[in-house]
């Protein structure tokens, strides 16, 4: 009997890179479509991570549409609403990641996997992207035979083949995506992901519990992120736009009268200057802020800082990020990840040689905002009532 789905990739590292971005949860819901694999994870109905493995990532991709009604995704937001049956099931994401790195696919400085409490490095010299030993000939085959069958992963390297079968589970009946109202987007900001990564890392130094996001199209600060609720003073990172559309970024700590500003540098690092400096290239490629009249001219939303940090891995490997918000306050961070293109022959690129451009993939995070009462409770110092 021909399996419902089979795909082969000559670069398991690409799969690991994308799936590790949403590795904050132990289980993932997988949906197989003609265009690729959709992985979805969530935690407490307040954060959701979505990774789509496009079929172009694979050397071969074979999918036979199922006629079993059990395989039809009940989620109204996916493409199966047209009646086409797409297989969907739940697997252990942590076990899948362990399988993909069985031959050493991992960051060299993270032997135990992804760190939850610190931010991954963005320096290519310290990442798995530039580790030649991790990019040798390695093929990965995924197979799903039929409804209820295990997800089979076979990895072959240098004549050694490892096969792992992951038990699949039925998705919960009430499992739904965090809704993002695409026809009611009131904020859309596109910038290099390194800017957001470094801003969140800077705020993390004050151990905040709340991330406050502020955006305005008419007056400064045009876009600002603030960390609040922690044991230290509130910290703020501002991305400002002057009248010539030249953008500057600065970080300052509330309650301090310092003459210097911490400016995010073009190379993704941060440096201290006596005054604000113009940056090249500009921080934002797209800056659209259009709040409804009831909200005033400024958009203000708050989120749990610990949840935002769960997207740090995606921030560190992505090239760009699209920051979107809708009328109901849901925040979407969509990361564009351009993978290296040295998987055709399975041979690494030599030192000092830029890797050829590879496939572009997207990872999306969605966050539910804090209510005013929740924000007040998290801001209250310990011991106070």
C-alpha cells in the first residue's frame, strides 16, 4: 500500500533550524498539505508558534490526498475548509528535534538543545549555519503511511541509517489557532530581525515581567518597547523617525538622567554614543500605524515578557520580522528565514565564502495581550495587596 505522504531532504539541518524556532512546547500539531508541512504549537491559549516547511525544502515530496474524514482539519482558518481531506495529527516535537540532531545537528555552544533562559547568539561564527562538520552529506526521509500510523523519520549519514517512529495522537477537538484579524490590522512594521532580537535582549537585562509596546505615526516615540514589572527600573528601547524618514534607535532607563544613549548598531550589536546617531540602513522597511478613533493616535499593548522571549530563537536566525497587530490586540511576529543554499551537493561552503542563497521560509508567533487587570497584578511589587 502506497503511503499517504513521503518526503526526502538532503539537509536535515534546515528542518531542525525551522522546527527549533517553535521548540518551546513539547508537542506539535502537524498538518500535511500539497504545499508542505504545517507545524503548530501553543501554550495556555496565549501563545502560538507556526512553522511551515514548504515542499521546496525537500528534494522529493509526495502527498496523496486522504479520503478519510478523520483526516479533515476542523480548524476554520486552514485550507481544508473546501472539503479536501488533509491529514493532521499530534507528535512529540521534542522527540522529533532530538531525532533530527542525532548526528550532531545542533549549535556548538548549546549541547543540551535550545536555551530557554538566555538569548541565542546572532554571530554567524558561533551558529550552526557555519559549522562545516554539521553540514556533511545527510539525508532525511519523513513518511506517514495512513491515518493513525506513526510518523517515520529515517536519517542516513556516511552509510549509517537511523530510523525513528514517533507515535501520532489525535488533535484535541477544541484546538484552534489564535485568531489574527487580517482585515483589521492596525499596525504593520517590518525591520531586520536582529534589531528586535537585540532590543528584547537589552530589556531582558532588567528582568521585566511585562513588555509594553507603543506605536504612533504622528509623534515620537514612533515605535517603542518597554520592560516593566521587574525588580529593577523600567527600561525602554525607542525606534524613532525624524522628518527626513531617517531612523534612530536608543535605549534609556527610567529614573536615570544619563547623557548617553545606547544605540543599536547596523551590525546587530549595541554601542553607546553621547548623542543619538543616524543609522544606515534605516531600521524599518515598512511602518504603518493606523489605530481606530476610539484608541486615539497611539497604539499601546502589553504582553507577558516571558512569552515574547520564547520567540528569541526565531529572532536570532531570521533575516526580517513583520510585527503586526489587530484591533483586538493580538500580536503577530512573522519571521522570514533565508536558509543557506549548500544542500544541493551536501558539501559545506569554505571559510570566507558566502553561502549561496537558499529557500526562504516563514515562522509565525501569535500572542494574546494582557488585560488591564492582569497588567496591574503583574506590576504590583511582591508583598503588596
